[in-house]
C-alpha cells in the first residue's frame, strides 16, 4: 500500500515538474521572440535612417559634380568660341587672298588672249612671207638650172662626189695622225706608269736556297746528333723528311731538302735539341711535333699579316694559309711571298693611275702566285691551279681570271689581267730581284748571243740589261730594211723555243749605212 502511494506520488511529482518545465520553456521562447522582434524593428529603423543619410549625401555630391561639369563645359565653350573666332578671321584672310589671286588670274588670262591674237596675226604674216620666199627660191633654182645646164639632183650628186673625195683624204690623214699620236702617247704613258710604280715601291729580297746550315757549339755534338748506331739521325730524318749531312765541315750540319717548310722545321728542331742537350728518338719526335705546330701558326700569321699590309680583307682562311706558305717558297731565288706583296703594291699603284679598282687590283696581285704553294702537290701550271683555288674559296671572277691569265695560260680579257701581267714582269725584272749563280748567268748570256749570231747577215750581238734585252747589228749590204722585221721575229721565235728564262727578252735589230769620204 505504501509502495503504491509512493509510486503515485512520484508520478504526480514528475507530471507537475514536466508541466512546470513546459510552461517555463514556453515563457522563455515567447520572451526571446519578443526580443528578436524588437531588435529587427530597431535594425530596420537604423537601416532606413542610414539609407536616408546616404541619399542626402548622394544628392549633395551629385549637385556638386553637376555644378563642376557645368562650370567646365562653360569654360570649354568659351575656349571653342575664341578658337572659332580666330579661325573665322584666318578664313576671311584666306578668302581675301584667293579673291586677289582670282583677279590676277583674270588679268593674266586677258593678257594671254591678247598675245594669242598677236601670235596668230604673226603666223599669218610668216606664212605669207614663206610663200614669197619659196616662190623666189623656185625662180632662182630655175635660173641656176638654165645657167649651169644641170638639174638639182645632178648638182647634188656632183657636189657629194667632190666632198666624198675630199673627206676621204682628210679622214685618212686624220686617222694616221690619231694613230701616231695614240701610239706615242700610249708608249709615253706606259713608261711613266712603269717608272712611277718602280720608283714608288722599294722591296727587300731574301735569297732562299735548298740547303740550310745549323751551327754547332763543338764537333762533339755531331756524335750526339748521329747517336748510337745512327738511331738519332735516322729518327730526325724520318720525323722531318729532310736529309742531314754531317761531314768534315767544322761545327756545322747541313740540312738538304726541296721542301722549305720541312727544312725550316728541321732547322728549328735541331737547334732546340742542341740547346736542350737531350737528344734521343722520343725527344726528337716530341720537339718536331711542337715545332710543326709553331710553324703552322707562323704560316697563318704570316698570311694574315700579308693580307693586312695589302689591305685585302675577307680572304678565305685556306688562301691565307697558302699565302703564309709562300714565305718558304722561292722562284729564281726570289721569295714568292715578298714577290706577291710587291706585285700587289705595283698593281695598286698602276691601277690608281689608270682609274681601275685599286682594292681588287691589289688583291689579284697578292693572290696571283697562290698556286705555287701547292704546285708540287697538284699537277698543272701554277696559274691555273691558283685560279681554281681562288674560285673554290669564293674569289670574284675577274680576280680568278687575272690569276689564270698572268702567264698567258688563259688569254687575258680584262684590264686587271693585263695589269697583273705587267706588275709580275716588273717585279721579276727589277735589278737584284732574282739572283742567279755566276756560271749559269754567263752561260745564258752566251747562249743568247749565240742564237743571234747563228743567223746570216748578223755582224755583232750584245746581251744587255742582265739578259733581258739583246741588240743585233746586221750588215747593211746583206740585210735590207724590209728584211729587218722578219729577222727580228725569227730571232725571238728561236729564243722562245731554245731558252728557258723568267719574264721576257726584248730583241732589237739595228741596220745602218755609213758613207765616209775625206776632203783633201
């Protein structure tokens, strides 16, 4: 019973507590909703007030901006009005000027019309005068025909025949005079050019031989160079390709070989081995390779220096290297590089006098013997080889032709080709340019005089100017004046066929008749 009462009491208490909690929660919710509504109302009022404030500020700002725009517009309108007023003034001035020009044009037009009328009247007068003159000429021609008994065409033909004969005679005299003056002037001018070119250039010459001499500090060094059982000398000969001659010559070793570059390598290598003191095959090969590299650099630098001295820029690197090799080549004991530089300067001097392109002329002169750098490796004339090399490495056609034609392997067709020929002959013919051994020099002069004396009618012959000219004195009773040119030509042909010589040889035949009488 008591437990049931307790249970009912507990249930009632729970129900009362539950009812009280619900009521309290509902009350609290209502209060919250009321407070939210109040807050919303307050925010709404604040938003409306803020919006009204913004509206007022925007209205005020808009009014200010409108006022400023209006003010700017008024200012700009005033400026436009001023500008329009000035333009209107200028237009009025222009209009006045145009009106004045129109008035001048009208006046000129009236004046031109008056002159045209005057010219028409003058033309009419001239036509009438012309008719009168033609009538007078016709009457005069008729009277002349009656007096001469010849028609107009017959008189013209007669006059033309007479004039033709006179003109032909005068033309022949004039042509003869021009030919004589041209020949004299050309000969004088050519001599002036040659003498000027020779006088303005002075070159140094180095005689190169096929043998180089290396001086030794003592004769004991010969044994070290030969080495045990000759291994050192065999090694250096194999490395350089040059023959080493070790004989009884005191304190000297001879290096013999036609390749001057290899001979120079051998000479420098041997001098360094002697200075170093270590002479054995391994060291020999090392020194020779090092010297070969140095010589290659020297060759390149020499070619570049030659091109720089001449002022020939843009030459291909291979041609520069070949130019440097010419330093170690000789022709008739004349250094080929020095000869090429001299020919280049001579070409430049003569070209400047003739009005030819000086830079091209100097370039052609410098490269004219480039084929000699490889003519022992390639078959053919050095002029053709040089022309092929120049063409291969981008030289212009006129320079290629000048190189190919400087020894008549190709017929010269340009002024530059003839110019290079002349400069090449000048360089080789200058006194002291090409030295020869005394025996061969004397033998060549004797052969030259012997060829001249082999012809009938020759009294004496003299080889002069180092064998570059021969003068032949003939007997006047055996060789006539008409036969003299033929004898001169035959001697020249025989010299060309039997002798080998640099440059050219001038043949002069002299014939004279002397009459001697004594007054007693």
